[in-house]
C-alpha cells in the first residue's frame, strides 16, 4: 500500500480539539468555538466509560471468586494506598487542599453534575446530582441487570460504590476521624461531606471558589461566552490534560486491582481477570471502530491519546500508522513515577512488577503490572486477525517500553492492510501462534 496522507494532513488529524477551538477563537468564529467545546467536553468520555465499567467488574469478580469478606479486605488495602497522600495532607493541616483535590476527581467524571459547595464551621458539603461514576452505573440499572458484575452485595451497595466507600473508610481510619463520608440518594445522586478537622472553624473557600471548584474549563468557557466575554483562551490551552486528577486516580485504582489479582492467583489469575472484566468492555467498541475509514481512525486514536494525558507523535507506514508515546498517559507515566499527586511508584505497596515471562505481560521479565491490560487488548484483537471485520486499531508493541524513560508504540492498521504481513512477534508475545 502507499501512503494516504502527507505529513501536514496527518498532524492535523492528530490535533486535539482545543487547537481547533483556539484557531476558531482567533478568527472570531464563536459558533465554531462552541462546537469545539462540545468536542472537548466529550473527549474523555470513552476512556472514562471504559475505566468505570472495568473497575466495577473487577470488584464484582473478586466478590464472586473470593467472597465479600476477602474482597472487602482487598478494597480496604487498596483504599489505604490510594488515600495515602490525602492522609498526609490532612495531617499537615491542609484540609482545604485535600478537599479541593477530592472535589477535582468528581468534577471531571463524564455525565456527573456538581452543585456549588456548601460550607459550615465543621466541614464542606458537595452534592453530586448525579454522581458521574458509581451513580451513573446505577442510573443505567446495571446492578439490577448484571448483579454478578455490578451489584448483588449483601448490604445493597453496588460494586463500584463499594470501592468508593472503602476509600472513605481507609482515609477515616488513618485519620481517626470522619474526614470523608457519603450518603447515597435517589437516581444516582450522592452527598459528600468533608470535615475540616484541624481547620475547624476556619472559612476555607470564598464565594468564587465554592462555584469555580465544581466547574471544569469547558463549563467556565461556555459561561463566559454566554456573558459576552470572549477572553477564554487560557481556559482552552492544555484542556486535554485538565481531567488528569480523575484520569490518574482511576488508572492508579486499576493498577492496585492488578496487584491484588497477582496476590490472589498470580499471573494466570490476572490474565483471567482481564479476560473477564476488561476485554468484554474493549470488544464492545469493535463495531464503532470498524466503521471508521483510515482518516477517521487516525483522528479517533489521536483523540484517545490526547485525552489519555499522553505526549505523542504519529507517522504513516505502508500498512499502518505508528503512534510513538513519550510517555503513554497511563502505563508509561506509571513506569516513570509521574502520576498526579505522586500517587504511584513501582515498588510501593500494591505496586508490583511481574516476574514473568507470561503472555499477559508480553512474555517479559520484571514487567510493569499495569501494562498487562495492553497485552489483553492485543490478544483480543490479534486472536481475531483473520476476520477483517475486526479492526486492528490499538495494537501495542509490548517490548518498546523496556525501561521507564523509553517511549511506547501503538500500531493502527489500515482497513485494507495485508494482515499476513503483521510481524509474528506481535502474536507470539501474547501467546498466540502467528497466522498461517
């Protein structure tokens, strides 16, 4: 095959929506700006949905395989590790900063809506109307429709919300006080209460902060445009990474589940967990990606990496497009210890590498455990490579990121690519025989 795009066209296809919004703003086309704001707001949606479903399903699988008691203990230990930096912040007397960063997590959940914070002498109340994570899954009736994965707990709390409750309990246990509590309401709503503890009696947030803390940049930009204020360029610049608090919190949460899976059953059980909880959600996207032409595919994968908090470049080869991630926004940044709030570093509790070799870590030794989900992605695509209706849109080179400072690579195969020319090693590293 020959190249389809010149370099300028390819780079334009890979641009984040914020760049198009800034161009439209510079030429005064406010209608185009508003359209791009819609695209920017939807940018994280696919990643957010995939993360939410896989988190809930992992909790549900642990419960099904090991029972509620052992799963609650695992959730408690995960919560202790996730909330470690917040414990230190509250203990240092910075309740304001700790609360603001917890609010930031919920502010960026797609489909959620936050009402302005209410503050009194003891604490801060945040109303999620609805919650964009566990509440969203409940609004979709998933705990009732699929109780084994999303519900079925003896106390009536859904799988996803069990994890959130465990995080709260871990924080409160470490602080010896109810720093963060929640009260579930109807239709996916939830009321969060953050206590000031050592800063009790102080006013932490002024009137402007009460509102600004619950509004993301797209929402703020729309409000300014509605008021006739077009000075919104600072809100647009870098917007693709604005949701990093929720993105990174979710990534680290998932990474700790992989550690628990390794504890409970080694690489084989981690393999099974990914096959049953991650791969079904990943496969659900095949029809959508399969319907895209090559330009649409480049644009869509670039959008994913833009909102996956990655830095990347893309070039075209005869049969495929190659995205070089330096770093990947999840596994790469975890490997480099570059997550928000320093939430994760390999070698800490619940942050292991995998001895290997094993197909779930690309047959590598001492491999980053989080990157196992990319091996699962490869397996579920390449095992169906003979079926041209299955898109090969997210094939990871599992040996590229051999050390923390090295980039990773993703291959996006063209619709008419000769699949017999795919390197055999890509099959072999996930335990598949190369095609005849």
